[in-house]
C-alpha cells in the first residue's frame, strides 16, 4: 500500500525549494495536498543519508554475528521465523518492508488484526520482552538503512493501517513523511512507544521539531543518547546528559497551552449557549 501519487512538483519560493506530494489516504475521500520541504534537495539531508548508509554498512560488520545469534535464540525458544518482516510507510508515503528480530508470537495478530503493542503485552515472548527492553530487536533495521529505505535518525516508521487512521485524526500527521523514517529519533528517545492517540500527538510534535532543526549537532546528540541507552543508561538520564530533555519541556508547555485554549473555547461555547437559551426564553 502506498500513500503517495507519483506526481511530484518542484516549487521555488524565495530561495526555499519544496516538493508537493499529492497524498491519497484510502478511505479518506479526496487527495490531501501536502507541501513539504524537499529533504532530497537539502544539502544536509543528502549528506546525512549518504553518511548514514555507510555507517550502517560498517555497523553491520559487528552486528551480523549478534543478529545471527539472536535469530537462533528466537527460533529455539518460540515457533516461527527469527526475523520479522512488516510493511511500514516511508518518505513520501512509499511503503517498504522493515526488518526486526521477532519479539512476539508468530501468530500475534491472527485474531486481533493490527494493534499497537502494550506494556507487558501478553503476545510478547519472554526473550522478546528482554530484546525490546535493551532495543536489540532493532538491529536488523540497519539493512533498511543500507538499502536507502530508512535513515539512522528520523521519525518512527508507522504501519499503513495506522497511518490511514492517524492522518484523519491528527492534522499535519503527513508532514512527518517529509523525511525518511529512522531507527532512532528525537521522539523515540524522549517518549515511550505509542499506545493511544495522545501519545502519537506528543511524538508528532517532536518529529516535526526534528525535521525543522535537523543538523549535525542535533544528530550527534541523538546518536550519543541512543548509545547511552544501549549500554544500560536510563532514558531520562541519557536525555539529560545529552541535553535533549529540553525538548520535553517544550512539548509539556505546548500541550498545557493547548489544553488551556481548549478549556477556554469550551467555556466560551457554554456561555454562548446559555445566553442563547436565555434569549429564547425571553
């Protein structure tokens, strides 16, 4: 499944180059036109993707034996393949197959259909719970980076089934498809996995903030934070040491402002309804 029509129009506006994707979301009616900054044309993103593919290839040298051992352990402790393949939505709405070490039963969604994983999910194997905790299940995604489908750093790739729903529920959700999805990212290291619409809304704020501010310094800090978490450092401490926790302060303030604005709108609407009711009685 793909969410992008092939037609791409390059726009030049005051020196800012952009690309216009006509994104069609199945079941959502008319196509939604999304104007985005073309990361393919920005020098930093071109460099970032090229360097990321080289780095991923180098990381695969020590990672391949580990991936092989993990695959054998998964197959020895539960039925099913060791590598899990799942369709995800990438840059521009193009779908691709993402690789992970399998952490759940091979028939985890046979009866439920696509659902988000939950904390202490009963579908997760004992080994899978450990692999997710230490993020070792993510290593096969290095193959996706080498193939050019993902980046080392970027928004978390979502499944087509959820992308369709979230696009309708969250304004601006398609904007995160401006860049390639990443193994790690600003939202992933600061927030827990998605469990509901509110958790996705918070991550969307950080995803769009990353797209606006992406640069060498920010990417190095995200990689440093990810490395600290891989060696056992808590997420909160790692974010504080790399000074990425300030983005959570920004998210908190933004949501408090939005909640305050929502309460004000609700109060105003209630007062207007009461005045209208009184005028009708008179």
